[in-house]
C-alpha cells in the first residue's frame, strides 16, 4: 500500500489577490510527482470580511466565489470557476482533495432580530450573570446576493446557541440565546471555561433538527459541485460530537465512499481529551496530533537538554496510530497567530523525518515549510513585525523518500537521550532506509536494516554526511549523523 502524505496548501497570510486557486492548479503536477497524495484547501466559501476573509469567518456556505456578496464575487483565493479548475488539476494529477468545513458559526448576518438572551461569565459559561433580556442581534442570514440559488434556507435566532455582540447593548460579552432548544450550551467533551461550545460569531445550534438537515443538504450539494475526497473539520473542540457522528455517516452513505475526515481538536498535552473525542465519534474521524506538535516545539527550544527518547510520549500517534494526522505547524501556530508555537528552524528537518519516515501517522506538510513565506503583521504589543519563513532544509528530499523508502519492518533504536534512530527494511517494491537524529553532538547508531542489504552501500541523501556506509553480512551497520541534525541513509546508486 502506498504511503500517504497530505499537504496544507495555504497559510494564514496567503495572498488576498485571488491567486491561490490558480497557484494550486499550476503546482499540482509537481506536488504529485514529489509524493504528495492529498491537498487540504482552505475554506472556499464567502466570509464576512469579503476578499480579506480566510474563510473561517464563514458567511455563506453556498457561495464559492460565485455571487456578489460582502463587496466581492471572488473570495480571497479566487472564483468558483478557478476553484473547480484547481480541484480538477489536483485530481488529474492523481491526488485527493480535502475541503475545509467550518460548521461552528456564521458571521456577518444580514438583518437583526429581537432575541432573548442571558449573559454568562466568560470564564465559567455555565454561570448566568444576568436575567433574561431582549436585545437586537445579527442572527438573520438571508443571503440577498444569492437570491435563493442552491438553497432557500434562512438562518434565524432559532439556529444559534449564542452571540458575542448585541446591537443595542453598550458592552460586548458572551450571551446564550434563550430558544426552544434550551437556555444553555450544547454538550462538548471538555469542561474548559465551564463549557467551550461558544467560540465566535453566531454559534450554530445543532439541537435544531432543521439546522442538521440543512447541513446534510449542503454537504450533498458541495460534493456534487466539486467531488471532494475528504474533510478537514474546523474547531471540533467547540462542536458537539453527536453532530459529526451523524453527518459523517450521512455523507459517506450519500457518496458511497469512505470519505477521509480529520478534526481540529487543538489540546496540546491533553491526550485524554482527544481520546474522549475519538470515543464519542466512534473513530469516524482522525485528529491532528496537537500533543506531538508541542513536543516538537518544546524539543526545538530545549536543544540537547531534551530527551529524544520521549519525543512521542503523550502523543496521539503513539496511542492511536491509525487516527493521527501528524503536523509540524499550521495556520494557527505560525508566527504572530493565536496559537503561536513555531518549531525552531534547526529542529524542523528532524521533526519532518519523525513524521515522514516512520510507520505510523498520516503526515501533513505545511505550505511555508516547502515554499517559504514572507509577511508583516502586528505582535501582541501592536508593533509591526516582518516575518520570513524559509523552506525547511531537505524537505523536498524527505517527501519523495517517504514515497520510495519508508516501507517494511521498522526497527527502533530510541536508546540515548540525544541520539535516536530507526530503520525501515523496505518491501518487494521499495528499498528501505535508515534514519539517525541528534540534538547534540555527532551521532552514531549501530542498527539492523536486514540481511537483504549485506554488502550494499548506503549514502546520506540529505548530504549531511559525505561518506558511504557498507552493511555487514548480518544486515547491520554503523549509521551516522552530524551534530544537531538528521541523516537519511538510502541505497547508493
């Protein structure tokens, strides 16, 4: 079975000039040839912020850059026609397409309604701090620019559990909407902030069967429009698991396909919550391995003080290897973003070796790590900061190496705090490889790669070591790496 490698083909600062879909179309054949098998695209629908929207401030799920709404026809990334052309290019190249589904909230409502709400304590949202009161809120979404095309469903206050802005109230806060489905929040896995159902905007009310039915119709419409192969599900931490439990069943039944799904439940160091969510959804979706990402972040800051034998401790890939999507970074953890935790540059090649060249986990490559990125934004002090993210050294070699060499029996040598390694023996169709990592001095690992390689010579395809290594008659060799580095040894030509 071919190894899978997905790629997040955007970052928070991807250009707002409408060029992304055309860039995807242009780059798809090159990425497929490199060994990428699936592309995760950003939310393609119209956001409240128009051309500046990244899509996470979702306004109209049915507007893929087709209607004049929020001051624009195209989205930040392009038009619907360009989106469809990009997806065709991805699929023509033999890759899959994963669409980003933002089901937690809507923003940018068209009309206000009189709504009965109660204010809650933002740090304990189960605690009311006001009596019921009537306010005006933008909870009516009529999509006048779309004029009923694709769907005539109108969202109103019965479709939402909460808001953070009332037009006729002096101060913002978090308010639960008192409707026929309850006066409080929906059930979620974690008790952070009492209940973390509410995140932003007009929070969607999945206890309303009309809302669930509209999401079913939308999912079917979206699939018919672009024939995607899977989903990246945004902010699942804030959405009742019962919704995705039902919706993924519906989508897989409708399409007759085992559509891939990965949820964003960002809870670094809290593996128990990820496991609870997996249990609640009966394993119907994978999750991003937030804990492994933070292990990489911590290791990159600690240098040789970090014990590499513990790099997978507390990770999802260790606990649920077939439901873990492993990442080095994403649009939320990149510099100047809300969850900033950027793995230091020197450690990124090591981290990519750990997710690309091992047996378990579904690795996701982040756009700036392959292409680089430059942008300017304000830091927490309000000062402008120039950021330049350079491509990760050796990544363009490790992605094809996963495709060509990371198969067969894996033997681990996690026996030294500053130097670890492993071998992959390969299979009938693929030659194997050996990987050595050091976060301190020069590394040396005596490892078995298999008798099939007796007398064969191996070279470091990353070019960190110039010498060639010969495997002995028993299938063992001393594999090396440079200080604070990774070497990937494959058969010399």
